[in-house]
């Protein structure tokens, strides 16, 4: 299981569980808000079963029309990729 915490203005905390490069579990939390509500939950669901190489594509797709307050979308992608490489 890999974990990455990034702290800038706000914090993003990501935990990723992998098996042979496939995401089995992902938890995204931190001091930020996403609108519309439920988009982070959707992202977590879409990432489960995906290969780690698809993290950026899936995240950008799910968050395309989403406003995130407190962190940059790039911070979230960075945390997901780092947590996936720590497994």
C-alpha cells in the first residue's frame, strides 16, 4: 500500500493499494473541496480496477468540469502517482 501526502496551501492525502500494477483500493482525502459534490467519490470508483499508467488520464477526465478549492488538480494527480509508486 502506498501513501502520499502533499501540503501546500492545503493538504491532499492519498492512499493507494495495488496488485500487479492494478489499483485495488484508493482513498483520497485532505483539506480541499470539489464541486460538483461527489466528484472525488466518482474518481475513487473509476480508479479501482485501472492500471497505474491510466491515473492521469482518468483523473483529468473525471475532474475536467470540476472546480477544486484548496489544491490544484495537478497536486491531486501528483499525489496519486506518487502513492502508486510507493506500493
